[in-house]
């Protein structure tokens, strides 16, 4: 769909109450969360707007956002702020997939004027450091606001858009405000291998766990204090009210907008921090189906893979022998065999351990198994150990055990920046 043909939402207000804290300051206690007898979650934007945008008073504002930057009544925050005289919004910055979400994976919308508001939209995708700082300077903004829904995985690129924009804002002398949204798969625990900096890319810039278990404001505080300490940005965060670390997305009362084309539902996010590892193999990770990252397979795979995976009796999940024909990406238009993940106890489910088990059993039951020739798996896991250990015949527990020390160290660091109970 072209930008000029897109249906656009009318402008309006938002409700909430403000809780803005400077980087490193204490946070107010969270109100009860929605679902299970709790109250409704209000996002950082809802609280910012309810306070009349006081945090942005006197500032020329630019917003880093995408289609997930919405109010609880599904209006986009840019469409809400643009006509509001209390905020001087002068620019928008689009990440991967673009501000209005028209681009597929690995794409963006480029520079254009938004047809709904007339605001200039700048492309941040694959820009960092001084070139991105120059974009911020050219835009004329004083304060940059970040509001994007994350999926909870290290290789989901929006958190590195956050990191790159924070670094560039510091270089450009701009203030940075992060508006919080829920981690859709809870914030209970960090899981999986921790990135080795030698493997830093846009799917993992710095040393965090594969499933980080944090919200974007918590990550911003960690980034600023640990990874940008030599030149920290002037950072403010606006917390949610009503969110608890144990809340899955359906407990929040908030509407779900796919943060990217292949993240259609919160169920996708539940498995994504594990099964995205199949991007590093010659198997389909389910792109081009209605269940990306829940369906995995390749030509030549049969019932033996599902049987081997089920024999492990992994907590919270079962595997169904499945056949599907992707409409794009790997095996486009071909019928392939594989598995569908069925998570029946999400509290017990460990997405990263499950994905390792699936890699191990796929290699053992299908002779055609191969890693991507560029060893993309090493970028996704953040090290060579997963690939080399599986190639050497290691079982699931051996592979998972190899990152235990690094993960324990990250969990200790992470704990210092958590803002919710």
C-alpha cells in the first residue's frame, strides 16, 4: 500500500497520568496491572499526554516511532500530538519497516513528508553515530521522543534503534525521552546467551541476554549507564502505570499492533526470542505463513522431527507434525514439512531452551540440516558456541549450560535498572 493511499486516523487527545523520571532517579511504585482483577495499564505516552506534555514544554520535538505508537483507543501518537498546541512536534523518525509500517524486513520508507500531518519523516534505519546525529541536527529538534513496542528479544532491532538514537542524540546535544510500553512476554527473567561484543551487529549491538526481560525504559537506563557512559545522553523516562513484571501482553488491556510484518500476534512474540534462531539455518522460520516463528520446516523433513522434540518433554510446549507452503521467503510456493509449536503453559515455557532443543533434534533427524553459509546464527546467538557445540554433538542441556555464567552476570547487572515489580 502506498503512503498516499493509507487510511489515516483523526487527531485527538489521550488519557493517563504522568510519571517522568530523570535517568538514574527512583521510580514511583506501579499501580495494579490489567487482567486477573487488576486495573488497566497506561503507557508512557498516555501519562505524558495526561500531564499536558509538561515534560516537552518549550521544546521542538521529534518522535522516533512506528505503527505501534498508539493510544489505548488506537490513535497514533503523532496524529494526536500534531494538532495539539501544547506540544511543538516538528519531525518524525522512522525505524526499520518505517514510520507507517509499509516496508518488509530489512527495509524502510526513506525520507518523505507524511501525508496525514505534513511532518517531515526522516529515515533512521541502518544509521548510527555521527551520520544519525547529523539527521537529528538537520531536523531542528531539541528533544527526541522514543515510543515503539518491543518484542523482548535481543535481535529485535527496535531496541538497537533506541541505542543508536540515544548515542546520536548525545553527539548532537539533544535531550532524549523514552516512553514505556510493556514487554509482551513479561519481564520476569533474562534468558539465553549474552552477546560477545565481537559479534556486535544491528541484531545485537551490546552485551545483553537473548531474551532480556526488560522494558524499553529499563534498557535505556542500562544503555546510558553502562554502554554510553563516556558520553551519556540527557535522558528522561516516562513509565507505565499498572504493569507488573509477571504480566503477559493480554493482561494489559492494551491493543496489539504488529510491531513488524512478521510479528502478527503476542503469541508470535512468545516464541520469537527462541525460534528466530532458525533464520540462521536452511529451514524456514515460518515467514510467509500466518504463523511465523511458530511454524518451522524444510523440504524433506517428516514426522521424525516432531517425535524427537516431543520425546524431550520440554516444559510448557508440545510439537505438532506440520506441513505448510510459505508465500514468500525460504521455500516460497513449496510444501515443506516440519513442526508447529503449541505453547500450553506459557509460565513454564522457556523459548530459548526450546529453540536449542529444536536445533539439536532437527540436525539429528534431518540429514539436510545446514547453517546459513554466512554463519548468521553466530550473530543471532552472539557467539560461536551454540553452532560449534551442536555441530560437535552436544545435547540441549550442554548447550544451555555453556552460557550460565555469562547469564548470571547479566542478570545481576540488569537488576539495577528494573523499574517495576
